[in-house]
């Protein structure tokens, strides 16, 4: 069958996923789309052969919509995910699952009451080839028990609307999820260090930041977030174990020798760096949704990331070590992260 998808939110990532569903992945078509900017929804609907709707609720209720993809503004995510669960429709929700941990818990309760998985969260790094090789190595005891993890998340620039809190909530949230998955452990505390700020930032923004996390098993993690590094989009991860260390590979780029120099191009955009991972992620969602279920990052993973985000934002404000307030994992979401 062809999975008929309704898209809620036609901003940058919504348009990217609509293009992906239309031209890249197999087994799906976009049949409905909505956005706060009605003209934009109508334009994209005309380009894709879909129908523009006035609201997300109408998209979810559409009789020709089999599954829902939520790429709207973060504070609206919980409303749409809960409505999709109530309608019994698989739903892909871009991060965050919700902006409040209490809303995440409502989603967990609704999915558990439904009796089967419907929710997949958009943490695409789990589908990146480099991270998957790291996961295989750690699971196979290839470097011994992990002891420390060193990460960096660097963007060339950010817009003036970017805030200091977004360094965690929009940026490091990807490191939080992928490290929980790589290590199979929850993050239990957060601390934020604030180095001398770069002169290339907007005055309201603390940049860079160094986030320090501890896991339930005692692994120590440091994540450098530097969103005005100027030179490119640079994602780094090194796991140090008892018997070895493993580093996330850089994207493959030709080494060029020219004019007395050897150089390698640096990725400048997140779409270039993780395009293949996005494609794999959405294909996995389509395949599972066609069977009426979900795979990959769960609603629990979305909740855990939000809880860590809350603690990290508090740590930034107080400059103290803050414990992560995490409920016990329901039996519905067993074991380590998938």
C-alpha cells in the first residue's frame, strides 16, 4: 500500500520532509498539508498534488490521511501528537516531543492506553552511518566499558532569534538523545560552563557553552556547543573506554592538493551533513507506519530528552549542578533505547 501522509507545519524542516516523502522515500505520498501561513501551505500543496487544510486538527481527522508528520512550532507538538494517538494514526514528531515534561508524560499515558506504539521522534542521528558504527562498536565491547564521551556541536552562525536556552533545547538535544542511545544509560545530572563569549555573537546570547552530563552508570560527558564558530557545521563525538577510544568519522570529502596546499572541504549546512540520515529515518517511519506502528526513537526518548533539557536550562541559569527529574520508565518501553 501507499501510506497517505498529512503534514502539519510547512516551515523549513516541513518542506524538507515533504520533498523527501515525495521524491526520495518509497511507499508514501503527501495528501494533506497545513501551516500557519495559509499561502505557503497552498503553494506546497499545489506543488505536491496534496490538499491544503486550515488546521492540524483537520489534517489528523482527514479520512484520506493514514499517518501524520508533525513539523510545526515546538509548543504545538503535544497537541497534535495526542490528537494523532486518539485517532489511532502513526505519528512522526520532530524534536521536541513537547516543550514541557508534563505534556510528554501525557503522551506516554495516551500511547500506553492505546496499547501499541504509534509515536516516532525525529532524532535522526540514530540513522547516521557513523553513529551506527559507533553503536555497533560499543555494543560489541570493542573499546571496553565506556568511561568518558567528548562531543562538539558547532554551527557557523545562528539568527538573532536564537537564545542561550536554545543551545540545549534546539542544538545539544541531539547529543543528549544519541548519547543515551549509544551508552544505553539515562542522563542523571547536568551542569553548564560559560567560557569567554565570542565577539561574533549577538549580545543576548551566551556562546559558546560547555555542558557536562553524568549518566546513571557513571559515564562523564562533555558537550561543547558553539553556534557562531564561523568556519562550518562541525559535529564531533569521541567515546573513551577502558581498552580503547572511538571517534565519529568526518563526512567523506576529497582531499585536494592544489597551489602548494592539501585541503579538505568542511560541511557548512546540517542538511548536507545529515541528509542521508534524514532519508533513512523517514523511510523507516513510512515502513513502520504502513503496518500501523512505529519504530526508532520512542515517546519515552522524547520525554527523557525534554527532562534533560529542563535540567540543563536550569543549570545555565543557576550555574549549579542540577539533577534530572525523570520518572521511572514504564514497562511499555522496555530495556535500553532502540
